[in-house]
C-alpha cells in the first residue's frame, strides 16, 4: 500500500512551472467540435478495424488490423485526474480497477493485481506527444532500464481512424514488444483510470494501489531525462511494495 511518508518527495512538484506538452481529452457527443488550446480539435470517434490492409506483428506475421476490443473493468473507477498536482492527487492511495482485454493480435491480456508493481501508460495514436514518447520508452526498455520486479503495460486508447497512424502498426513500427491492451469503443479503460490527457501514466504498487499518476511527459513532470524519469517511476513502484 502507498506509504504517505514517501509522497513528500513530490511536494516540490506541487506547482511545477511547466508540466510540458500534453494533449487534453474531451469526452464529447457526436457532432460537437471542441477547440483545445495548443492542440487540435478532439472528437472521440472509435471504430473497430478488420476491413483495411493487413498489418505486421512484431513476429513478422500479417494479420487484419483490429484497433479496439472488449474491455472488462473490475473495481471502482478512479476520479478524473484533471491536472491535479502530483502531491495532491486524490487517487493516490486508492485501489485501481483491474482491466482485462486483448492485444492487437487477439491474445488475452490484463492489468491484474498479481503481487507485482506496475507502470501503466495510456497512449493515443494521434497524439503528437505520445508519438514522441513511445520511441523513448522503447529506447529505455532496450537499454534494460525496466527493473525485473516491475511490469510495464501500455493501453492504446481514444482510437480515431480518421487521424491515421493506426495503433496496431504504430507499436510495431516503433519496435515496442511489450503487452498492449486495446481499449474498447467507449474508452472504458481510460475512463476507469481517470485519464484527462495524453500521454497518461499510472504507477501501481504490488497490491494495485495508486502510488502516482499524471498526464504529460515524465521528463517534464519529474524534471529528469526520459530514461531517468521512467526508472524513477519503476523504483518508486517497487519501493511502495516494500
């Protein structure tokens, strides 16, 4: 369970001068167009794939592209982040819901509380900040930056075919071979974790309690290089489990 005494190290980040670029999420009805400062208009339109060209998996297999899938949420949703400071996020100390779903190739996957700390990152394929973030995550993983006792999960959410860069091919093109859970047509996984913007990170301790979460680049939020920020989050998750 999260140790409140350890949260003090984030007190200096309570009012950061610059939280860095992030792309807001607007949960809006069809037909309404919202204009967001420093970002393109965000209309969430979600479709299932299967009628487009095949895409290549990390193993070189060609499969029909499927961009959304069924998601089962078990547990109460976390409150929306809504730009909360790292030190004052009301979700810290709360149990996160478990997620069960499938990967782009139809394999079952899930974010389940199995006694291992976890990092969870929610990414939107059309988000330019996410497009810059994913290669940095891949570089960190290839450099063995992720410690053995912490797991990393990606959630591909907010799918909009009209924006291009299909997520099923995007993750392959970037060389990401970790587990990717597809969100469903209603963005159930993202909403269950209180996503307010992309990219969106959640740090969970071993029993599934929220230790930290934020939107934006970890390097900006934590005032470190990308690799150092990722490692810091993994270390923090592991420390919470001790």
